[in-house]
């Protein structure tokens, strides 16, 4: 299985001809999770710019986006996790300095079909049991997860390995171990949501915004916390730290050379981080805005041209706890 389906959005955006009237082209790629926020900002910016600048936003997954960004092929990279050590090294090898700008909070949401009336929550241990490599080809019915569950098929859907959502989920749920590969992998969260909506046996994990947009077709599962209390993903539960295990910050990474040498890139990133623009776009996209203080920090990084990442570890859950502490 593990068939990777590239989103049609990516093909449309990447193959679209550059408008003849555009004086400058800004290239953005990466996370499908962050895509809705950046796309809205880009539409606002191009409307304000008139015929001066075109912004093209593509979806290649966080990992795929960093591979291009760290080779100087894009100006910005959407990311649903912090940049990894190996990606920093790739940027360094290619002389790419970058700014790391936090833009929102997200909750990875575990979903089932809306008609699933018997399941309301799962523990991290149960998610580990479902998704670990040893379960491949073996754990294929719900009652194999727990004998209290129904004896019905279990069909799995999830992001592909290039996805930051996949990285974060594997890091937290599987303790960085390999996941099973016999699932329907899809970099397009909208398409994945539609697949789960059409299959009453399905289970998937995706960005919170895609659940919010499909609430009439999907059901979010509560995830048990350290006190064994099931907690649903929500804005309040994320910002309070109650839904902590599968919560994460979202970012844009900006090529410092492009920012310094091209006025259009500087105008775009400045437009992106204007308080009204970013908060409204984050909320409209279904995600959770950062605190005003954290947006001030992001604008300070931009104004100072401060390059590099504040995250010195690939331990994503620890990164989030530190980030949330800084925010409060």
C-alpha cells in the first residue's frame, strides 16, 4: 500500500504559467498544513501589489519544501515542524541563511468517519499499537487494538513521509521509530479528509484546520493525557497545554539573501507578519493564533534579520513544550 498521492493543487500551482505582467515572482513551497495560511496572505498581497508581483504557493510537504529551500530554489518554505539538523546542514552547504518565523499553533487531529458512534477516544499507547512497524499486515481490525472495540476492518490513512505532520506524529507517538507502511499516504489533507468521510472503517491523522473544515463528515477523537483523561483538540486545550502531545507550532522560513536583495520578498514577509493580516488569516484557515507577544517576537526576528533556528534538537515534543512556555 503506502501509495503516495500528490495533490492536484500542487500540479496546478507548479505548472501555472507566470503571468506576463508580473515583474517579480516569489516562490513558496512546503507544508500542506501551512498552505491555507500562506495562500490567503499571498492573495491579499497580490491584490495590494497589482501587477507588480506574483506569489506562487506549492505543496510538497515540509520535508520536500526544505529540500528545495535549502538548495536556493524557493524564497520561502512553509513548515509544520522546526527545521531538522540534516536540513540545517544542507542549507549551510549551499550557503543558504534563513529566518525562522513562527506564525500559528496547530493540533494534529486523529479522526474517524462521522458515522463511527462507538469510538470517542484513544490513548497514545493505542495509537502506537496501531501505527508501529510491527503492526504492518497484522493489525487490520479494530478489535486487535482493544478487545472492547468492534470486530470491523481498520483502514488507515495518513500523510506521506515528506510531511511535517507525519514527522511530528511519528516522533511523538512512535518515539522516532519507523511506522507501518501499509496505509494510504496522501500529502493533500483535503483529499485525505474526503477518503475518511467515504469510509466508516477509516482512521487518519491530519492538521486541525482540515478537521474543522470537514466537521460535518469527520469525528475528532479525544487523546488521553498523562492523567489518562481524554482531551479533545481545540484552541483552548492547545493554548492551555492540555492537548500537548500532538500540538505544535507552525512556521515560515525565509531565505535571508532573497529578503535582503529583493524588495518584493521584503514587502511580502512584512505584509505576512502585520498583526491584523496574520491573525485573521490564521483564524480563517482554522488554526490557532499565537499570543501577541509571540507575534512581536516574530516581527523582531524579521526586523533584526536574525538568522538560524532556536530549536537545537529534533525532539519535536520537547520543542513544543519549550515553545509554549515562551509563549505564556
